[in-house]
C-alpha cells in the first residue's frame, strides 16, 4: 500500500514537471517571437513538495497566465534614443493645426453679382461711346452756329419785315398806341415778335442811343418784356435776369413798385432808365422781331459751348 502511494506521488510529480517544462518552452517561444519583450514567469522549485503547491499550479496554461490578476507583465520594445515620438506641442499658434475646412458651397448670389457687374461694365462702355458721340455732335453744332452767326452778321443790313425798324443789328417795332402790359405782349405776338428784351450792354446802348436820336420816340415811355414775379426781375420770354450779377451800372437800378418793367424817360436828366410800373397802366410798347430772339438764343448756346470747352 505504501509503495502504491509512493508510485502515485512520483507520477504526479513527473506530470507536474512535464507540464512546467511545456509551459517554459511555450514562454520561450513567445519571447523569441516578441524580440526583447520581457516575460515574468513563475519559477517552480523541483524540490518542492507537490502536495504543498496550489491546485491551480498543477494545470498551469497560457490562458491561466493571461487571466491571472497578478499576470505576467509584457514590456514593449525599447524605443531607440534620438527620436521623439508624439511630442506634445507648446500650445502656441504655430503648434496648432486647424482641421481641414469642408468645401464651401457655391454662392449663387455671388454669381448674380458678377453677372450684374459685367452688365454694368457693358453699360458704362456704351455710355462712354454715346458721350463721345455727343461731344462730336456738339462740336459740329458749335461750328454750324458760328457759321450762322457770322452769316447773320454779314446780312444784318437786309431790310426788316414791315412795321419794323432796323436798329444796329436788330429789328424793332415802335407802337404809337398805348396798351397795358398784357395786351402789349399779345400785340407783339401777333406781329411775329416779343416785347423788347435788352440782354446785353451793347444792345442796351444801341437801343437807348436810337431813342434819344429819333424825334418820334424821344420823350416817350415804352413797355418792355421785363417782369417781376416777386423775387427778381426777369425777361418774360427768355427767363434771363434783367440785371446781371455784380452790376454797378446806374441804368440797372430799377425804381418803382410795379411788377412790369418799362423804359422811362427822365425829363430832368434827359436819359432813359428802367422803372417798375403797374401792369395795368397804359403805355406805348416796343416789339423785337423773332429773328432777334433766335439769333440771341444762338449766341447764348455758342457762348455756353465755348465756356464748356475751355474748362
């Protein structure tokens, strides 16, 4: 009986020794496969009494080693010196890497603005072309006006229409009957003219000189086309101011409280001057032929074009 027990113990120890040897071989294989990895294994003392070993040591396996709470520790490979792996940044702006931005969708409104810009550019080009064309036409018109003015000056000695008298470069009608201002305006229209408008100093001087020199007109007052709506005196037909700005001429001083302008004769000084009279008063009147007003308008246009070209 004792021999049987002894043989059983020997067989049990042999089995445990073989099992430990197999485990050692397997661990050696793991170490060989992982290079420099260190594996902590359990060393069995062959001289220990098998009965004193825990039961789980009798059936030790790799799965048991992996599931143990005090399982062997497998250390990773040693990183060679001279390399920095996953170095944390210093936190500066240069270390920050912005995530890639998603592709922006195409803004349809931007496309519309671009098309609008192209349309505006085309419109500006057309406008520049038209302005250039208008400038050429204005230059041509200026030349034609100059030709007409020169032609009118050369033909100023031509006879005036009936009932009109030539005074220097203009034709005037001097009435012998008296009318109020409104009726005088209507009478001039029926004759193909307008009430007298003296827009230049030269015309004023020529007209006053004729009045003083002619016996039939000297000493009489005459309606003109001047009118005062409330702020200043203007010529009713051309809407030009009667008195020029910064004028210091005595004849440009308009006396009287009336709204309609006449040329009045001063018996004391024996000169003519402007006077504001009541529009309902009856006075003689002076008409100027339409040719005068047309030629005067052409002169104004010519002067305006000339001033514009000099800028």
